[in-house]
C-alpha cells in the first residue's frame, strides 16, 4: 500500500462520518476527551517549554521560579546570556555538525547493511538461515553496556584504513560499529516477508539477479520500513553518549551529547545547560515536525509501537 | 512516504555523508601518549577542565611556556569535560592509550597507582615539599601526583541571620559544638522564616557524599576504615562513634532541620534566601559574596567531639605508568610546579593556592585576605580520604549506607553491612598488596 493511500485511510479512520439517525457523541464525553488530550499535551510539552523558557533566565531566577507557574512562563529577567555563554564555552557548531554527520552516516550505512541482511534472510534459502535469524534476534537481549568493553577491545585492536592499529579517535569508530543492528534487520525481514514472492519470480523470469530484485523490486516497496528504521537508528545515534566518551579524545570529533558535560563544573550552569539542550533538541524537533506524518504512517504500517 | 519527502531525505543524506567520506578515514589528534617528530618528542596531556575556560587557559599557558623553554619536548593538551573525565580515562587505560601526563581527582590516585595507570613522581620530593599535604597524592610511601589547589568545606550563612536569632558567630579557634549547632538550627526552624534551616546538599551525587559527609563522621570519632593498616573498617565505621554520627545524621531529617532530599541546586536556594545555613565548598564563595557582600560568613564546620574536619584533596597532576617518555613527562611536571603557575591556576579558579608563596601572589588568599580563611581551614582541618586503592569501593559503599540511614534504615544494621562489604572487598583484593 502506498503512503498516500495509507494517509487517506488514516484520515477516514480518524473522522468516521455519522450515519443518518446516529447520535452525536455526548458533550461530557467530548469535553472529557479534550481534557485528556490537553493533559497529555501538557505532560509531554511542559518539560520542553520549561527548558526553552529557562534557557533565557539567569540561574537564580530559574530556581526562584521553581514550584510556581512562572517556571513555564517568559517572565522576569529574560536575556540571551546563557546562549552567549554556551558559544563561549563549547565549540557548538563543531559538535552539532559531528552529531549530524555521525547520525546521518549511521542511518545511511545502516539502511544498506540491514536491508541487505534482511533480504538475504527473507528471500535466499540457505542451510541454517533460521538459525542465523535466531542468533541475530538473540543479540537484542544483550545491553550495549555489556558489549562496550569487548567492543572497545576490538576497535582498538583491528587495523585502520591507513594501516595503523586501532580505530580510536575517529568518526568511523562512532559510526561503523552501529551500522548493523539486529532490530533493524528484524524489521526489514518482517516487512520483506509480507511482500509477495511472486514479484521476485516475475523479475527472475525477466532475467533479474538477486541484487536487481533487491534494488529494483523490494526496496522501492519498503518505504515504511525504511522510514521506521531511519528513525529508530537516528535517535540512538543522535543521543549517543557513553561510546564517544570511551573512544574519542579529540575535541573536534566529539558529538553534541558529550558537550552537555562541559557545563557541569563545581558550580553547575543550569541556564547554559537549558540553552545548550534547547539548541541540540531543536534540529530533532524541527525534523520530527516536518516529517511527522511520514513518521506516523511508517510506524503504523510497519507495526512498531513506542 | 511522499516522493518529495523521500527526495529531500535522500538529498540530506547525500549532503551529510559527503564530508564523511573525506573525513572518516583520518584520525584525530595525537592518539598515542608520546610521539617523535623532527627530534622533538610530543607528550600528550589530558585535563578535566574543558568546560572551565579560565582554568584551561591557565594550564594552556603553562604548557606554552614549557614548550617555549626547551626544544626536546612538546606537550599537547587534550581537554575533557569534568563530569565524564574518569570514564574516558578508564576506557583509555583499558585500551592502553593513556596520555603521558594527566590529571586525576585526589581520592582516585591510590587506586590508579595500584591499577598501574600512574607512575611515581621520582626525584620531585624537594620541589613537592612546599605543597600543602592535602594536594599530594600518595600511596605506599610514594608520591604520584600534586595539585595546584585545594578546596575547603565550610558553613555558609549570613551575619544578619545569626544576629537575628541571637546565634554566636563561631571562629576557627572556637567552632560550634554539636549542642550549640542543634540549638541554633532549632531556633531557625521554629521561626518558620526559612524553607530549609540547614542544607547538606543531599541531592548532590557521586563523590560529594564521601567528600562532604565522611568528615562529619570523623568529627564524631569514626572513620571510613582503620588507617593503621587499611585492612578493615570494623570498629571505625560501625563503632559507637559512627553510630552516634548515623543517629545525628538521620535526626536532622526527623527533626526537620534539613530536607531529606535537597533541590537540584541547593546553592541557589541559599542565594535566593530559602536556606539559612548551607554546607558547601569554597568554590561557592564567589557567588555568595557577590549576592550578599559583607553580610556573608564562611564558618568552620561543627566540632562533634574530635574537632572540626573537612575533606582534603582536589584535582592533581600525574604521569602515566605506560608513558614511553617518562623523563620528558617528569621534566614538564618539575617545570609546572613553579609557584607562579600554582598562583596562576588559583587566580583562574579562585580556589586555594597549594603553596605559601603562591598564596602570597593571589589577591584574596594572602595572609589576612578575604579568602585566607579557606586556606586556614584546609591547613587545620583537612583529612585525606583513605589513601587505599579500595577507596573507590569504600566511597560507593559509604554513599549507599549514608543514603539508607538518611532514609530511615536501622543505623547499626546499615553500618554493619557496610563494614562487612568493605572488609570483604579489601580481603578479596589481598588488601591491595
């Protein structure tokens, strides 16, 4: 089903037309629904409002306003000092660009690697492919913290592109270990399995090989799965914190999340933390708002929740 | 996904990955601890103060001076943010990629020395004799690090507050006694004028708990471990003195003298007038003085029987054991120990200069200066956290125990459990021999 068709169906499902003689929903029910929605908006929106409003306030005022509604309102002394402080303390543009670079590269590489792996598991029958799928799925239960040290050993031991030993202190070490992802493989596998195999057979009759089928038949039909995997790969890559701390020493290679530690000195600069957090949240927020319909459709179509 | 959106996403991906193809294959700065180029050996140095521009600039100036003073070595600084610095160091140690010169928080020195991260500062005894004992990192009779500054815990309050409630202003020679302090807090609490009569900053995490609260335990007569041989905490952490500390500690909550959990920024609560007395480090003095001027008081900690105590030891510099050019690293360490550099870092941080000569050069820390009181506290009251490699475990165990006690656990039982765990850890590591 195309994305457009999905969108139309969703719209119809959200607003069912009343049949003749069917009663309007009761006013109390409508009001209750509205109240619930507003409450949910507040629960998810107020922390963001607090972050943005506090980013314009001096530290003392942030804490003086806590416990009252003033904490969420642009009242009192408002200025750009915290933002100026951020630029004075942190190479913000470098960190932001690094995060964009690392996240987008991880997504791009991940889409290719994981979709190919899933295609092989879904379409090519070979001895033990169920076992391979089982082993891949089993890795889902291993938390990253458990693998961090062995992974560090690996990336410090294997030779780099230039022939030197180890991958530490590079962009590549922040990207390549996270390209292959068991959950993404499983998502693609599930989606590819739902695409009729007759399409492959027709292509084979026309002389297409496995790669041509993957590139020209399967991937163009896998839009929702691609979008879902992109989101689910992008967010952890953008929020990456522990791994860069372990493998990157040069400041110019650090991603944005590590930058937040720059403000936690003996005296914590809360206003600057809020300003920095606002600035690194903004690109993700803008991206989500711009593509929210595509995201929601893709998640709905691929059956992933949360 | 609509076609236009897909194209936009694709274009973004291509645009963002293009630079990657160029940059991905190059490595960052000096990744090894020491490298040679044109006869000059480069020594990598790591520091925790990436987020502290003034301190980093002072360190950078020392390095610039050193690099200009000779041609054999060139020191290259890599700065890390303080909050995650230890994680970076431990990961680098696991990968055998420690730099030649690095700084470390004082209480970690013995553990890092035992673990083979740090090498002793051989041949520096004469130079280091001028430093305050609390800024030297020692283990097994050897010195592994020295620091440019120390910090001092104190009771911050306002003269007007004490005068309003008729509370005596204590001095370094006549600090508050336990009874006097309790009476003072009770008066403030009963007035209802403050949200928190006293704030121990219990919302702080990490090293704050052992750094700030173990001196209170020591003032009662207890300690984290028996310091004669560092083998057991039996009797020191669960004896009658420690029990008295635990009961007093919990009593602060039950008597509503402190909040069970402080706010996210207790220092701001004090500056906003919500807290009457706050237990804080000297790093908070500048902001407090700016807010309250001459009304500010930085009082000695309470004497609970064995005299007032405060924690000693802050960030210190050392040489890594794996450095392939220890001679060069030690050469830098000797150069950087000059009083003028101690003074320069103290000026940048507004913390206590580690040598007398440096203190005389730093405005405010000279004898009789506004900040001299902190130096006196550090000299008179400072107790180092136990210099045993097991300290990192002890610190975690003490933090957990103190939190349990504060939350209402049976004090004796909590202390006994801590002792059992600490003793087991020391024994399982063969007492770090």
